[in-house]
C-alpha cells in the first residue's frame, strides 16, 4: 500500500477504472497513512473519515456500473482556508473556530462533483498570510524531508499531505507564492493558474460576512500534485470552460522557446536554487529547446516587485483587525518616500489615496502589456520559485525582523516573495516542478511562467521536465 499511495493520481485513476483496487481500499489506505504519518508532520488538521468511507462505497458502485466521473474514487485533502460543508473553516484564526459553512467552496464542489473524495483539511498559516505553516489553533507543520524545516506556506499542509502519500490531489491558494513556495520546499508539483481562471468563492479570507465574494484578484485557487499529469487532470475539472485540448498539450521540447530569468541583482538567488533552474534549462536544451539566458520583458524586476508589494499588502490588510490596520496606517508618516523596505511598502500600501491607486493600476497594466510581446517570442520563462530553498522554522512574532540566508548572507524574510511577484503582479500562470535535492538533502524546484491563459503550457513544460528526470521523490519520513 505504501508504494500504491505514492503513485500519481493519474495512475491511481487508471487502477480504479481497471478494478485493480477499489475506491474503498484506496480511501482506507489513505486514512491509515494519515494515522501513521500525520502525528509527526502535523499536515492534516481536520478529518472527515466517516463521510469519506461512505463516499468511497458510492464511487465503487459507479465504477462497477461504468458511470465513473473524472476523479471518481480519488481521495484528496483541501487547504483549511477553503469551505468544506460541515467542517471547520478557520484559516487558522481562533475567532473562527466555531465556523462551519453549510456549503462547499465552489472549487471544492467541482472536485466533489467530479467524484473526488475529501479525506480532510490541511494546515495553513494564520489567515494564509505567512510563508510558513503554523497557527495557534492547529500548531506547526514540519517539512517531511527534515522536520526542523518549514514546508513553506501558506499551503504547507497541502504540500506535505501530497509528498507523504496522504492525499492524491490537493486544492491550495496562492497570493504571494503560497502554492509555488511549498511545492518547491517539499519536492512536488504546483500551479498558480491565470488570475480568475478558478473560482475562489468560499475561501477565507475574505472573512465570513465581508462584502467581497472572492479573494483579491491577484490571489488564486490552484492544484498541487505529485506529477504534472495530475495538475492537468485537476485543471480539466477546475477550469472546465477552457478547451482541454488547447494551450500546451502535444507540444514537445524540440523548438520550445525558453527564456531563463536568473541573474537578477535586485533579488540574489542562493546558488543551490540557481543550480536547479540551470539544470532544468539544460534538460530542456538537451531535448531540443532553444534557451535564452538573457531575454527580459520591458520592465525592471524592481518595478514589478513594488507594484506587487502594494497589491499584496492591500489584499492582506483587508482581513486584518481594525486596530492592527490603524497602527500600520499611523506608522506611514515615519517612512521616507524613498524607503523601499518591506515594512515601509506595507504602510504605504494602506495609505494610497484615489489618485495613487489609479497610478498603481496603470503601473500594473503596463506590466501586463510588457509581457504580451515577450510571450510572442518565448513560450515560457524559467526562474526560481524563491530565492532560497527550505528554511528552518522561525515563529518569532515580528516577521519583518526575521532573516533568511542567501549563500550565507542575511536577507529580509519577505524577500521570499520576490520571485513569486513576476507571475502574481500580472496574473500569469506559473507552475513549479521539482528538479533536485540540495547539499542539505532538501528539495529544489523551478518556476515555469507562461502567458495569461496558457496554464496548460506551463503544465506541459513541467511534464517535459518530469519525463527528462525532474520528478517527485518520496521524502525520507515515508520510510521511517
């Protein structure tokens, strides 16, 4: 069963349809895996085993009758910040510990209606607003490659559940890399889709009762998986309005036009992450792709970052308590106009007047406009998912005072978001694929950006890398 649970969802789907295994057997095995491994990693924080076993019996009836739906019988977990009918949906916030929505989030409903079976929900950072996974309700989630390290956040529980075989697919969300960074840290695949492509209705934040029906437009819902084919399988359900035959299926490495964005003075990258990006480029080039390490769109990294930082901080602030938001606003007067520190950008983002907000939207439009001609010349961009690999746990109370280390040199903690901004600011799809292990024995991945709407092209390039050897490896905790 251990080997079975580490197979891709696509393979397991075939095994179910070929009656090699029943849905009930698969769900029972996944439950046993949760009970065996989860106490050590703290990834699954809410369980729904009784309903899952009942749903598995119904799936077996459909499989036997030949009426199986696209994801029939596949056990999955859901990021805790998405509404699942009858289950806690707190986003790690103690004030919401009694909140149990009556309906599934729209994306969750799509997965269920396609036959997927929800085993439970996975841990998040508080209000999905940190790059590590811990909160006062559910505690801390450990990286399955080394429990002293974080799996990333805020979809860290999701990434761990997949890496350890506790789920076959997972639904996550991503504002500043919350799918991509955990995928990179845990050695799995993830996709931040084109903005607006997958419904975020039913995600917290926004808080229950807030006027906003969905998350901010730069935040998205998207899948995490153990293979690129599984990302495509999930997209067929989550984005049914898109033509499943378009946008990358059938393309090959030969002739693929690949830009590599790596040597960036604004955001230095740890040498082990840079090695993973270069290795991915070399794999594609060896298979016939045309690789350009110097091509860049017509904007600066610094400009993209600043636009994104304003948008991101505004989105996060919408769910803040009023007193916290008021303190940040009051602090804005203390920062010089040229101060571009993370703390200063946060304060300035919360004090933009209408004319400044209009200018921000104009700046963002120019970023989007600059990407369009670039993607006429290139199919994808390879770049780091983040400037470093997995980091040790650090729950010190002031995140702005935390530090990370790039080749031993201290850098601000929130520099972790820099490379996520390239896709998030312009609403582009971005996949992450595992590439290698660093000298520390922890995963390193590559981020694959494509043009808006070309989600499946990003996934297709991840599949190329997987076929060339950049694939999921089980973490050591599996065999402990």
